[in-house]
C-alpha cells in the first residue's frame, strides 16, 4: 500500500460522520473530481483514491458505510482490468460491495456507474472490449440488486472510445469531461427541492 493510499484512508477515518450525505466512491476518476465546486450546496463526500481497485474498496468500505449516505455513486474496476483481474472477479467484488452497503445502510440509494471507455491513444493495459464486458456484468448486477444504473460508458463513448476532447491522456478525464459527468448525474444527486425546473 503506497503512502498516498494510506494518507487518504487515514484522512477519511479521521473525519466526522456525515449521515445522509451523498458519497462518490471509486478510484482516480473520482478522486480528482472537485465535487464541492461542481455540486455546490450538496453535502457530498469524495471517497475516491487514485489507484484503487474493487478489492481496495472492499477493504475500506466500513468507513463509507458509517456515514449512512442518502445516495452513493460507485465507479470502480478500471484498475482491476489493468492488473489483469478477470471480469468474473471484478463483477463479483462489485456485487459484494453493493451487498455490504445494502446490509449496513439499507436506506442508501446506490447508483452503479458503468466504466468509462479509454481512447486508442492511451497505451495502457485497459482495452475497451474488456471494459464493455465488465459493463455488461454491471448491468446485470444493477438489475439483480435494485441499483440505479448510470451509463457513463454511453455518455462518453464516441466511435467505440473516449474522445480526447474529454481527456488529457486517453484514460483520465479533463475539466470538460468532469463537468460532462457531473452535469449528467446532477439531477440524480440533487434533492427534489433543489432540482432546476
């Protein structure tokens, strides 16, 4: 476990409980979002850690559950793909994450977000065919577990991949991509009284 990961976990554990908040949970894609600025007026907690995996989320899930969030937006799995983890293992871990949240905080509405595609310029260990295979599993999990499916893959996909207009390296989102993401989910995040007419 690297220093950054340990520091982030320590910070999360040291914060007061914030019941009824909205939590975004995931890896660097979530970690790097300026959620308080993109979602002003919302009690939102960012529980993203760069480099995290489905196994890592499972290991730190008690800290998330203690907040008894009103809503939780989950995006995790792309780093598992880079590490060569099987699709079955990835989706199995995500199913377990959701089960534990539902058991520990049954009032929480879980928004399961599909994995974002990568751009062909990105020379990493993630491939869009495997991303889509995992996403197919996530669609089934959302139906099985009664989660709200949030199709980020469909939001960002152009000609089978992530457009470079939304990314700075073909994997991570730039400012334009982050705004696109949050504008898409904002109607789901906001309490009914705060939604725009």
